[in-house]
């Protein structure tokens, strides 16, 4: 009888361990998904920072000409979208 109970205990313990392992796998998959999403956001932010640093590194005259050019493009796009 002790042998049967011991075998039952071992099987129950193994089933519990497998259940915990499956739950840990699910948690790891979710964590991997969150990490991938975070990495994409971080890449986007770093690209924006690099682009801003390049703009700040330009000489002031080029920067002002570029800013005026961008503003003019925005005005043209806004006027083009107005109903006539």
C-alpha cells in the first residue's frame, strides 16, 4: 500500500511540476512579446533623437532656411486641402 501511495504522490508531483512549467512558458512568451514591443519603441525614439541631433548640428543659417522651407511646404499643403 505504501508503494501505491508513493507512486501516486510522485505522479501528482510530476503533474504539478509540468503545470507550473507550462505556466512559466506562457509567462515567458508574454514577456518576450513585451520586450519586442519595447525594443521597437526604443529604436524609434533613438532614430528621432539622432535626427534631432543632426538638425541641431547644422549651421544656424541652413537650419533657418530649412525651417522656412518646411513651413512653406506646410502652408502649401494646407491651402491645397481647403475647399474651393
